[in-house]
């Protein structure tokens, strides 16, 4: 049954994902639905479901390494103040909105509701980044740096939300709140970044001095990341340390010091993500109880829509006093709608915490958070993807020297 489950996940998921891309539907939606069907009919072996939290953690590490290897701080500097504001203002506004509204509509504690807010606050790089890269290639909106600004801002957006999520989850898992609990939050951030900078510097030296295949460079990088995940769990009793921040910081440092090598490693990471993505979304779908999904769909949709509305207002406000006109600001706000990879990866974290602690209250809240995350993905991933594709030519301007053959394709 174990290998049959693997066959179903990879073969059926791969074929359906390929067909979804052909008709321009985000493949992750198909993976989620496949997982929900497999979970409902018991087609996935319990041994795979038992390690789903570890598999989600692996997927998150891959996402963060990929983001770090693609996040050029020079691009962020060129984009200037708007990109910096977009990197945290919309996400924080949405997180606070969901944190308040979720308490009343979903009957979560404020802390659990803010965990949900930090999960929903992140924008999806899997949906947004490829479309912004295409806009750059076609010189659509590039005269005002719109796609570059969205890539830089959305990449940092994910980091900010993951930091908040880690902090809230740490508080939820603690038996009591004390001074050390609050000290550990900034300490984990500082240590994670510091260790990431040091390790990234050493790895960039290794890659430069020792000739090796790009695949082996990625293996070493991921191996170090997994070692730091273990170190985080080992040190948790004494001091805070964020292995997730460490992972993305290593990627950023390697890109800054060895740009060509970083881009080649990132390409290998993309290929690895192709397989990891199938497992991630199928297993998240399998974790959802369909009865729970339908019973809470209306309040969950209410929370998601209210959060997105405030997010769009925050995006438009962040772009005040910039050269962007109202059409272009609207396009940026649409581009900031999609939820997918981050929600699938960390959406089950509270449920995993409840299972590890044997706490039924936390488990119930965790199921609500996970189910709401899936509803957000099903709503916003196709809506955001189609919104970007349908409005980018209408709401943004193409540079005058754009290649004619590209113009004719549209």
C-alpha cells in the first residue's frame, strides 16, 4: 500500500498537473483536490500521512532556499520605498485583520487566530513570481519597475509572515509566558540571520574553491539546512534559533557573493520543487476532513474575503506618492492576492503541534486553521492567477521598444 500510494500521488498527480497547466489552471489546485479525494477514500498509506508534517517542513526549506537564491537585494534597493513597504505592510494588515475577525467568526482564541493570520498573510511565490518574470521578459510594466517591485516585495512578505508564524506558534506551544519567552522571539531571528550569513559565506567560499556539480552544491546546501532544523529543536530548551531564517539568509548571501553559481543552484532547486510540490499539496488535501470543510466554509470565506479586502487597501496605500497611477496600483493589489505554497506548508503547523502535545483543544483549532488555509488557496490561487493574466496588459504599460513578436502573441 505504501508504494501504491506513492504511485497514485506521483503518476495521477503528475498527469493531472500537466493537463491543468495546459488549460492554464494552477496545478496546485488539482493536487489539493486529488489529495482530498484520496484522503476521503483512504487511498494514501497511513505511514505517509504520519510523516506528512516532516515532508511539509522539507518543502518549506526548499521554498525558502529557492527564495533566498532568487532574492537580489540590489533589486529591492532599486525598487526603493514602495517595495520595502509592500514587503510587510499589506501582510501585517491582513494578519491583524484576520487575527481579530477570526476570533469572532471561527471561535478561535486570539493567539490561534493570529496564527491563522500569519498563515494567510503570505503571498504565493509559486503563482506570482513566474508571471512577473514573464512580464519582465516582455517588458510589460518594467518602465516603472512594477514586476521587479512585486517580486522583491512578495519574497520578503513571505519571510515576515513566517517569522510571525514561528513566534506565535512558539507562544502557543509554551506552558507559560515569561520574560524568556518574549526574549527568545527576537533572539531566534538574530541568531538565525547571523548563522545564515556566516554559513552562506563559508558555502560560497567552498563552491568557489572546490569544483563540484551544481546538484552536489544543492545537496550540501539542503543538508546544512536540515542540520540546522535539528539544531533548532535541540536548542529550543535553552535558546531561540530560527532555522527557517537561516535557510533563506544562506541563499541570499550565496547570491550576493556568487551570482552565477546561485542562479544555477536555483535552477536545480526548481526541478526538485516540481516533485516536492506534488507531495506537499496532495498531503495537505489528504489532511482535510471534507465534512469540516463544508461545515465551516461560509465563516472561513468571510475571514478570507475581509482579510483580502484590507490587504488590497494596504497595497494601494503603500504605493501612495509613487509614479504608479491608480490602474497600476490596482494591478499590484491583484498580484498580491494569491495564496498557495506557504499556506500549504505551514497551514498544518498548529494541528501538528496539537498532535505532538496530545492537546485536543489545539488540535481542533489546528484543523480550523488548516481548513481555512485550503479554502483560501482554492479561492485565491486561480482568482489571482487569472486576475494577473487578464489585467496585466490593460492595467500596465509596455515599453516602446518591446519586441514586436511578443506584442503579437498577446
